[in-house]
C-alpha cells in the first residue's frame, strides 16, 4: 500500500468511528491488540539474541578446543623431533668464559625445572649449543659468577638429597648487580633468593607450591574467637635485595592488610617492629584493608592516615582478592612511587622517600592476614645494588 493509500484508509476509519461509536470501541480494542504485538515481538527478539549468543559461544568453545588439540599435536611433534635425550647423571663439560676445567652433573643444572637454565641443559639442545674445539659446551658468562651459581646449586642438591631444607640465607651468594643480572637471564632469582617473609615465630607457615609462588597460612588456636592478623614483611637486610613488585591473592574468606610500610629493618628479627602493625598503622606507608575496602596513605599533619580510595570493588567473603603491589622510581633518586592495583584495574598510589641506606628503617612489603594467601610475581630491584 502506498503512503497516499494509507492516508485515505486512515481517514475512512476515522469517519466510520465518528459515525458509529461502537466501531470506535472496536477500533480501540484493535489498537490495544496491535499494541500487544511489539511486546511479543520484543520478547521473541530477546529469545533470538540469547539463542544466537549461545550458538556463538558453542562455536567459539569448539574453535578453542580445536586450537588446544592442534597445539598439543604441535608440542608432541616438537618433542618427537627434539627429544630430551639427557640423563640426570650425565657429566657435562663446560667452557665458561674461557675456563674449561668445569664439569657438572646435568641434574645439578636442571633442578629448577621452570628456569631457562634447566631448559638449556635438558639435553634437548645439546647438539645445537655452541661448543669449543674440544667439544665443551660454551657458556658466555663471567666464570666467577657462574661458578658461584654452581656452588649454590650443588649445596641445594646435597641438602635435598639428604632430606634437608633449602640453603640457609647466610650461605647464599652475595647479591651483586652482575650476579643477579645473570640470574634474571636464567630465571633463577626466585630460585636462589626466593621468598624471605619473616614474622612472629610459629604464627604462620610458608610453603612453596610452585616455582616462585608460596602459600602463607596463619595459625590460630582453638580458643581464638576472633582470629588475629599475622604480620609478615620482606626485609632488605636479609638478602641485600629490595622488591619492586609482588602479587598477593587472599583466598575466599581470608582478610587482612597488604602494601608497603616503613619499618625498622633488622633482617630475620624484623618481626619485632611489625608485630602490632594491624593495631597501630605506621606513619609512613600505603596499604589496603581488605575487609574495610579502603586504601590508606601516609599520615597527614594531623597524624591521620590519608584515605587514597574507599568502597573499592572487592568482597572477600564471596571471592578471592588479588592485588599487585609495585614500586617504581620517582622524580628524585630516593623518591619512589608505591602503588597497589586490584584485579579490575583500580589503582591507588603515593610518593614516598626511601630512607638513606645508613638508617635502620626501610620501606618494605608487608602482609597482615588471617587465613591463607599466596604470594608470587616477585620482581627484585637489582638496579639498586
């Protein structure tokens, strides 16, 4: 029907309604009936959209499974053409920076399975690695630094074989820029120096659950009606290393405080200065209270902690809470920007001055918690060594 015809028809209907009131009632009913049509159509449209999205999701899931299967086939094909033919008891002859009288067992080099060093000496790449004219595998590293790494790896291997613990901190290599740069290249920083969280004795457990990841669990007694917070810090004095970044995940139901706070750095005995952290927040620091959903900064002139953020999007009683704490350089050589970032991208930060090295106080990572948290993603400030 053309627009002109439509107008004529509408005029005719109007004239009929004026002449016959009953027809007006019928017309109203018809209009009402027609008014119901869009609602039905709208409902059908929503159903169609949901159905379309469901089909699209199924298609994407199918594509993802096909890609995963193809990836698995490629990995198996690669492993078949590049087999790991090395044996743990293989004696490997090395030429490290020109020193050729270095022999080491393969399993000494590969004990940190997720490291680049372990991948390099797995046996898969022996035929393609650089060798000197005598057939020794060439390692382009400073001999003293590499031999220091070998000494540590041998001590750790012996301790493990004898059922002992990891190498005590006082027997670990001294952290220098050159040595730590080499460790970062081989992804061994966390293997050699690891997590050095200290706190009140017997108040928590620290267990490695994956390479570079530890689980911290607070201990509570049966008569604790209200679980108290267990505070742990990562002191600088223990290893000579500061952290630039760490990631903390509070499991569902766990609560507490996390961030960067200035404490007296007394190495393994630092716990004495941070034990009451949860009751009395220090003057300098940035930290996030999980239960309060608030982030606090340094105290102001009225000795009141600055609120950097509140009503943050988290609910520790229903889901796990994951945060990334970072420390980056500022405008002054001793100024640093300290920040805390939530999983949804929300970020709070503040500038603080790092105390001079000749002082006992340090700005250190801190976690005060009840329940269980995992800590990973340690990134060390080796440029400050």
